[in-house]
C-alpha cells in the first residue's frame, strides 16, 4: 500500500449505493471537499436521498458515465450489479473502491481524524476497518481542536520564512524547532523529532517570542 492524499475537489467521483454504507461514504467524501460527485441509487433510503440532494440519480450509472469518472465507490458490496459495475469501471480506467471487499479495491479508504487542514489517516489495508476507527478515536484524545489553530500558526510562519528566501531543508528544521519549543508534542516525541535538526537549534528570528 502507498498512502496518498487526494484532492477530491479536482476529481470526478461516482458513488453507488442505496443505504447506510452509501450515506457514510457520502459524508466522508463531503468532509474531504468533493466538488464533482454523482450519487447513483436505485432505491435510496430517505436519509441518503436527503443528503444526496441534486446529486442523486435514481438509477445505476451507464458505461459512459463510469468512463468519465476518476474514482468510483461502490457501497453495496452484496449487490451483483455493484460488483459488475466495479469491474467495468476499472476496465474503463477509474480507480475503484468496494465497501468491505479488499479484493475488489484499487485503494483503501482510511479512518481520518480532521483538525482543519490537519488530517491524520489510519489504515489497516482493509483487514480491520474497526481497528482503524478505534485508533482514530484514540488519536483524537491526543490531537484536540487546538491543532487547527496550531497548523494555521505554523503555516503563517512558513510563508514568512519562504518569503525571506529560506530553503526547504532550513524551513523543515525551523518548523521542527518551533513545534518543539511550543511544547505541542510530548517531551519524548518532541526530542526524537528534533534530534536531526539540533545543528540548527535556533529558529528564524521572526519565530522568536
């Protein structure tokens, strides 16, 4: 497995399914910023129909529609038609994810903890999605809502450092030093992360209090 972060706001997505699994997947894609998504459902649940809104098409997708998609999500793994559509979509060039069927998937969807633009993803390669969710919940106790503001603070510093002409390696060292100096991470973890950059222990002057 190769973990990647996809900007789904730039991709054309298809979601196929009628019930609770499709609704969960729709919620996840919406949270990720999906901008071009079509939901195909032959018999959508009331909750799914409400969430899908104008994106809902009350039928299965055509081959032409599948061929135009970058990513196809099949949420009803028990449907023969769903499996057939997954195979067809892959043959037409789309990446495919079938709910709870790793053998039919080109990618796995991790459990994601979001703190603004900070996204922490946990994956088990499809072996135990429940464990991934439990680990995500544990991480949520370590990374609270304050991390959204922390990311924005560090991003602003990074923009200033880049404007001053600092290179990528220097910015990486200053970023590590800043995080360590602010005490955002436990002492042991912060010390381990900062070890490679101790030769440049002083952050950029603009980062000092």
